[in-house]
C-alpha cells in the first residue's frame, strides 16, 4: 500500500521534469513575508530545494525553489518573469532538510524563506559557486581508551541494545557524573557504523572543553559549528556535513540546521538550557527541532541534564521519553553542603554578608577557590535620584538603566542604549544619582578591597567578549591562576573547574519572586547547577545562598529534597493553572506607535470565534514595553492541542495581514519567557 502511494504522489513530478513546456517554479527569499513568488523556467533541471537567481523588484536576488508546477495549469493572466539562472543542479537543500524547514515554518509561524535561509550559510546567498576548498577531516594519531564506570556502562549497554531506531532518551545525571564520557562512547559506536553525529551544547564557551574531551578518545577530530565562525568556515562545515560519511559536529543551537545526510546520534547536552531557544527573528528551539530530525533520520536522540526541563520531566512521566540515571559523581566527591544566609539579619554590604566573607577567608587561606554568582552584570541594577525618587529609565524602551562604573555609562540591558552620566536628562533641580542593587562590577570592587592579594576574574558578557577572552578565561581557570571568580550565568554552564571549595549565590530573591511562570523552575536549575561547580574532584564543597526569604517553601524543597522532588511539586502547580507542559502556548506581540490602537487590535483578535479549548490572556504590556517609540502589547494564546493552537494563530495572522500595514507583529511559539 505504502509503495503504491509513494509512486502515485511522485508521478506528477516526473511528468513535470519530462515535458518540454516551461515550468512554473515557486521561489522564496530571505524576506519576512510568508509568500512564494512565481517564475518561469525552461530549464528542465530545476528541482525543489535548488537556488535560483531572479529579478525581484528592481534588484536580482537569490531564492530557493519550494515547488514546481506545469506552467499551463495556471491561467496566464499576468506576465511571469523567467528565472535568470539555476544555481544548483543538485538541490542545496536535501529532502530531509526541506521537510524540516517546512515543519519549522508552519510550527513556529515563521516565513518559509527566512527559515530556509537560516538553514544555509551566508555564502549561499552571495555567490554563484562557492569557491571554498574542501575541509579535510583531521585524524588523531593516537587516542586513549575510554573505560566507562559501572553506572555509565549499564546505560551504554541498554542504549546500544535498544532495538527502537528513533527514541528520545534522557540522561539525568548529577553534575560531575560523566555524561560527556557516555556521549563519547556512544559516538565511537556510531562512527563504526558509518553514521554522522551531532553534539549540541548551549554556549559557545563550552565548545573548546567538550572538543578536548572528545579528541582525547576518538580517532576522528570533531568539527565545531557556532556563530563565531567566519562565513567561509561555516560553509566548509556545512559542505562537510552534506558529503562526509564520518563526521562529528560539536555545535551550538544553529548546528541543528546542518545538512546531515546520515545522522546516527543527536545529543542535546544541558537540554534544560534556555540558550537552545532563539529569541530573535526565527524563534525556534533547537532541542525540539533535534527531536524532529532524530525522527526523520530514525536515530536516537539523547537529552542530558542534571536538571531536566519541566517539559522533559513530563515527557518522562507519560512514557514518551525514556529516562536513565547517573546518580554518582565520577570522582567520588560528595555533593556540596548548602547553607542559607538570612540577609535581613546578616545584612550584605556591597553584596556580601559577613558570613559569606568569613567562609571566603577560610577557604582562600587554604589556597582553595571561590565562585560568587549573581544574576546581574554591570555595577548596579538601576540608578535612583535620591532627591526626587525617580528611577532612571531607558528613553528608548523604558527598562531600568544599569550603571557600568568602568566606562562611567548607563547601559540598557534590554536594547543596549548607552548614555554618559552627564547626558542623563535632569529629573529635578538637584539630582543626586545613587546606584541601587548590586551588579558584578560592584562586587568585584568590594572583593578586590577585601582580598587584595588574591586574583579575581569577572566572568560576564562585558568582560568576556572575544574568543581570546574566553580562551584566556578557560586557560586561567584550568591552571589554577584565579582565586575568585565573580560571574553571571556565563559561569554556571557546565564548566569543569578544579578545586572550587565555595560557591556564594549572592541573591536568589529575584528568581523566587519572578513574574514569569518559569521563574521557579529556572531558579531551581540555577541553584543546582551553580552548586554543581564545587567539589568536583576533591573534597566536598560548600554553597552559601544569601536570601531575604529563608523560609520560602519552594526554596526549602529544593535544598532539602533536591531538584527532582521540587520538579514534581512544581509540576503539580503548573497543572492546576494549565500552563506548559500541560498546555501549549504562543505569544503574539503587536507593535505600533499608538498604544491604544495596539490594544484595540488585540481585543479584536480575542473576538475571533474560537474553539472552547483555546484560552487567551491579555492584552498585556510585553516584557519589552517600548522599543524605538513603538509600544509592544501582547496576547498569550494557549490550548491543550498544539494543532488547535497553531490553527488559531493562523486565523490571527490572516486577520492582522488584512489590516493597515503600519502595525508590526511577531509570534513566539513555546516562548521561554512570557
Ligand atoms: P557531567 O557532564 O555529568 O557534569 P562530567 O562529564 O564533567 O560530568 O564528568 C566529571 C568528571 O569525571 C570529568 O572530569 C570527566 O573527565 C571525568 N570522567 C567521567 N567519566 C569518566 C570515564 N569513564 N573515564 C575517565 N574520566 C571520566
Ligand atoms: Zn531627580
């Protein structure tokens, strides 16, 4: 039956290729319009997924063919342009890639042209033939044998004996349990079977160390793929994926769009990490597309984390994903002792309580290392005029400005607008500007005063901006050159530092009382992950958490019973309010220069007839209330069925397209922040 069907659907295509009359080809471009454009081609070699050069408006553009129809099947009521040139005789997009792009475009409600172009490299949209030399896959002369411990081996055995071809496996492994070595062993097996392997990590700065660990045990040296590569470097990796049989790619989220031809394994390490979600333009989640591609290639997908996302926890619960556990740390070190400091009693001075300073002294005297974590870069959160009590806001987007002492500037962390202190508009006759709240720079100042003989490194996106900064940071960290690290999220992610005896979490309260429904989930992940940085190879470490809310019940659950128990309790709460993972949601954000107009349009959308299972919240101000004098309002739309949600959002799009062009909107499906 299957065969007949395939044959049947393919036949018309064949006819298209064989006829001598011209074809009508539908072409998409890298533009934010969800439409294809018709051209005529007399070239019989046109294929879906090939690039063409065509005139578009007053210019020539590179587009990609997404469909081919015999020309005469469409009444010729207008003149259709001919394509100027067929660039690829062999389609640049494989069938599988094309399928993935089509799915992503419809699921994320993003224009197919932009999706397709984001699955290619910058060189694909510029030149005719890419004159790049081929990338030689490098091989190791010698490599170590990798011997798994009993826990790792047990999982390895059951994974390789699993007869199911496509399956999502979750490795829930405590920090330091050796998930990476398990991935390496699986990759080895895969290479033997002549398959390609994709290993995704959430941050560029995790690629070098992951690469090193793979190199140690493998003959084939993995390739890296991330946004810091030059267009040519990207292009070479891209080409290699479409040609080489044996290849391992270690990459960040964009690597999920590489044109693999025979994937045998996809690993999404630290799957809970929000970096897998792109928040600008095409708002996809690389973890979820990874699962789709695993399905396409009929290969296993591995999600690794010490703190799985609630989506994943639920999928384990309902039996969709299979869970494996690594409960022990590889180097028999114990998990850290966590202590809470009540900041209302022991009041922090410049971010640090006396208890924390005392513990730092003890460890530093023994030449052991300390990490201080806080969520905010810059000097202070915000700046207040203590005379008139005005908080300085970004003139562009309305977010509180952050004070950066080293450059004497106010910087908006939302839209990156920068202002010198002198440029600040006078709020009153006698302004007295005072920094409020604590940022990494302010803590750095204080720590340097307290411990003048110790080396301090600030790890945040202001201080670590280039590849070289990053390599320096990792080199120094690995070679014991730093005594005290002060950092934001950047320091949390999977780094394997030696001899961290103490971790101080300076303020957890913003996370505990976040307005975002994922606030607690993220805070719990953060506490567990930051704590995991300590005592990895040696004696056990200590974690001190400063909070004004030592009795917060969820905080207590996380600390006493761990992340897993917490996740089950917090999931029950999600269920009660029917938020993800118990429902699917999307956000539609409308921008216009007239606040009331935005709101009234969104209210109109709410009137569109809808299925009973669709729920809508809003209109509400967006997280970014204003940008470039445009007001942003949003609706949150949800449903228990992702299909219904998608259909409904399509209706909204149709309505919005029929309106005045002055409004802009974007859609975010499965948003990580609402
Ligand atoms: P996780 O990623 O689970 O937090 P890691 O992968 O960082 O844990 O592993 C912790 C440490 O144990 C690393 O230094 C790693 O090199 C080491 N390790 C884990 N498994 C093995 C193994 N089978 N052989 C040698 N070293 C291992
Ligand atoms: Zn003032």
